[in-house]
C-alpha cells in the first residue's frame, strides 16, 4: 500500500473493524451494501490489515492497544483522514453511490464533506460551547460518514487534539485498559461494578469532532451521504 496515497483523488472509502469479535449478520449485510453500491475502492481495515496503513513516520498512539474497539475506530478514522483523506463510513447499510460526493468535494476548495448532523446527534459537550453546538446542529456534519482532504489544517487539528487527549489519558489507560468492545467510563460490568476505563463514550470523537467542525464550518460541504441508522448491530 503506497503511503503517499491520496484517497480523495483515488476515491477510496475506508471501513473499519478493529475488534476480535465476529461481525453479526446485520453488519455483514451492511458491509456488502458498501462494496456493492458506493462505486468506490473500499479499503476494509481490520486487525490483520491495519499495519499496512500505518505511516512509518507516524505510528499509532501508544494508547492504541488499551482502547476499546469503538474508541480504536474513533481514533483510526481521524488518523486515516489526516494521512490519506478520502471517504469513511461506519459499517451501516447504504444505498448511495459516492462518486458524486467525491466529485463535489474534489471540484471545490473546501476541506471536507459530510451529511448534516441530526439534532439529537450532537456530542454532549458541556457549557456555553455545547449550548452553541446544539443550537447550530445544522451547521455540523455527522460522525458516521464523510469525505476529507488529507493533510489540511482541519485534519491536523483533529489529530493533534485527539492525540493530546490520549497523552493525558495514557497512564490511566495503561492501568485500566478496555475489557470489552463497547467499554466506556462508568458502564456497569458483568459483575455489577462500574468500569474504571477512563474514556467516556463520546470523548475521543464527538467531543473533539463537533467543536472542530463548528470552527471550520465555512470550509465544509454538506451532502446526503448518510447510511441507514437502523438494524446495524
């Protein structure tokens, strides 16, 4: 895999499955809709293929092995969008060809393209900023499917903020690594005790992504590329 790939120019769409568990039948069906309908080269990254995409001069953060599968996917989509650009989608059913969306971004001077965020989809950021984000949800793009140019001030800030958070959390993550794919701070474990895993559910993605998208909202396009949000687990 060429590490100088421009995935926007090559119309490459990334999908991620970072955990050890097998996909459900619904997930497998959703994955096949991505291969069949998007009209793009689909790069499906899992534990076996991930290493092919790691930049030699920018290894994954040391917190990587301690993250839950969900938070690994949160971090990795940021990493890929900065270093390669191109498209990303959650493994959810889609019926849309992505070629026109790639063209729309490529033919503009904008930095990213995504679907308009839902009113109830805004990350639970606290304080005045969170209030502003919720009022302005229509200016945001969602987390589940998007296209980015690589190596822009937007992706650089996204990766820097994400890795700064992981720097701060690393000592706690080493002491309390994730113990299941959906682990998050305070969730009740099978024995009834709260999880000591130090990351909240939205802390590594939405809490960073939505404020950043709001800052760069004048340089981001919106288009209806969202997948289906039903029956994907």
